[in-house]
C-alpha cells in the first residue's frame, strides 16, 4: 500500500524508450528535475519509491506544519478556529517573505532559528505579544519534528538561549479612554440600554455587571443560572469552513481552565435575569432569538452601534470586561475574589492588563485642583 501511495504521488510520467530502457524524471533542487533510466519497469519504480520514501522522511517546513496540525486536530488538542489562526501566522511568517516553508526539515540547522525570529521581529515590527504567538508556533512545529525523529536538536534550548532585549519589540501605547468606559460614558450607556431593554441590550448590561466574556455570555444556559449566580462552563467559538463561510459553535468549556467559575449579578441588576426569562421563554439558552441562539458577533455589532450613537469612542465588549475589573479593584475588592470572578489564572493579569483609570479628564483635573496644597497656593503673579 505504501509503495502504491508513493508511485501515485510521483508527478512525472514513466515511459519506455525505443531501445527498451525505462525512463522518468525526479525532482532536482538545482535544475528543477533530472532524468533517470533503468533497465526494467520494476527497477524504475524502485528508484521512484526510494526517492519519495526519503522525501517523506524529510518533509518541507510547510509539510511539517500541516502534518503537525493534522495530528493536533485529530487528538482534539486544538479547535478549527485555533488551526485557522495558526495557519494565518504560518503563512505570514514562514511563506510570505522568508520562503522558509520550502526548506527541508533535515536540512535546517538550529543556528538558523534565532536569525529567522529576529528578522521577523524587525521586518514585521512585532509587539511582545505578537512575537509570543510566533514563538509558540515555531516551538510547537520543531518540537514535533524532534519527536518524529526528523531533527536531533532541541528547539526549546535554541529559543531559550536567544537574547531578546525589550526594546526589540514595538511598543503599543493604549490610552485609558480606549481601554475602559469612564464614569460619564458608562452612565450614558446604561441609561440608553435600560430605556431600550431588548435581549441584546440586556446582554450588554449583564457583561458590564458580571465581567463575562462575550463568547461566554451567548453560551449561558438557563441550567447555569441559580438566582443571582451564573456558572460559566462553556463559550462560543467561530471559524471558517472549507468554503470560507463563518461557522459558530458552542464549546463545552470556557477559554481557559481558570475560566470555569461562578459570577454574580449585583442585587441592583437582578431584574435583568427575570426580564431575559420573559424574552427567551422555555429555550435552553438564555440568549435566544428567532429560533436560534444569539451570536457574539451580534452583541459586538450592537455595542459598536450604541457607542457611535452616543458619541462614545468605539469600544469592544472586552472593554466592558476591563471596566468591570477596574471597578472592582478601584473599590478595594479582595484581589483573590477579583481573580476568581474574572476567570484569570493570576491576579497579575487583572492588575497589569485590566486595571485602568476610569475617571474622565475633567474629573481628574477637579481632583488635582482640589488638593489643599494646590488650592491654597498664593501665587505672586
């Protein structure tokens, strides 16, 4: 069977010359192809099988990537959405400019990895986060290559030995008013949402007062709700199918292990759940409309629309989550509790990446101007 597979893979025809010899072509890196000749058909087929057997044991980086991805999908280590993201990064870094994807894995030296990664950082002006994605992709592929016996060197040692100063990465400065809703914006937003309490607007309010991710929100079932407590046990994922169409699925576990948690609806907002029950009726999912569960994309588009209508800087549902965490930390809520309800593995994630100043510029100015040392200064001009 293996022999037949390799013969079918052969792209060139096999023919017999007038003198009785058998001919075909085999790929050649320098000339593109080279002619080979044997005395019998069996001998020429043996030459073909021998060539492709060696090639199969020395795949290109591109072939290695898809072989690795196929296994991860088979073992359900990743979902299709994650595969799409990996494939996009692979094409960007390994195919578009570097052509590294065409190299044969056994011909790749460990010393080539560091220059490849450093060039990618410089050529694409990568942030530390974007580089982390590239490193994860590179690490996974070459770790798989060692497991398969294609290479003998360790990618982890190669990557860990790299010297990467922090200034190598592009810095992204995000202003507070881009990352969270300030007090004035939140007041305007809540007033609008409560005046028009349809199912999407109620969902946006629920994100604000619980800090759930938008994918988690649309995956909530009524069996997850007990009075004012909501168990977060699943999330929506999306990906493109073979025809490029968007596919939405509910996955039976949240984004991370830390995401398995219980969130609580503050008493002031408890009426939201009762209102949602009236809207969704006997359906399994809380967010259900027109015979199907509502998609995260619909919630996202609604929030963008409202921001534009209220003249608020455009912010995604994730900014509501950051607003929620900032409010908790501003009010001195126990850090372990903040970590638990936010679904973060470490409190440092909540503090470093989520905690933002929510006061408007006018409010900041008023606070500073009201400091006694500044208010009572006697200027002589």
